[in-house]
């Protein structure tokens, strides 16, 4: 079994979308939200966040780049982004992990 470390960190890129693998909701006004660049072109996209035990800890059926990790501890979380393709009901899934870092 391969274990990911922060040294393996690479954001996921789509032609017009960037999913970060770290965000820092520590109240400093920088990188406090999990922002997927380019997602506004895909309205109605669903975001699911899971903890390391596979429990769902966040869900949005129309994600607006507003998840701040409220109530969650610093650590690695896993996401499933079900991107709704414009003009259709087709869904393109993206899966990966994101590190939530609280300390400044």
C-alpha cells in the first residue's frame, strides 16, 4: 500500500480547472477556503468531503467554493467532485485528497 505524504503533493489540473491539495483556514484572510479555480463554469457540481475513516464530513450539491473546514481538525481529507458538464446532465468525477492546515 502506497501512503501519500505532503512531499507527493500535486494539485489536480483539468484543462480549465485547478483543484488544490492544501488550504489553510486559519483566519488570516489567505487561502481560508477550499477554492477550485474554474469551477464557476460548471454550475450544479457536487462536492463531497470524507475523513480518513471514510465518513462524510461535508456535502454540497452546488459547490460555491465556500468550504472552510468548520468543525474539523487539521489533517488530510478526501474529496469527490462530481463536475456537472454544461448543457447536459453528464457528470465527470474527480477524486483526490486535500490537506487542511490550521496553524499559521
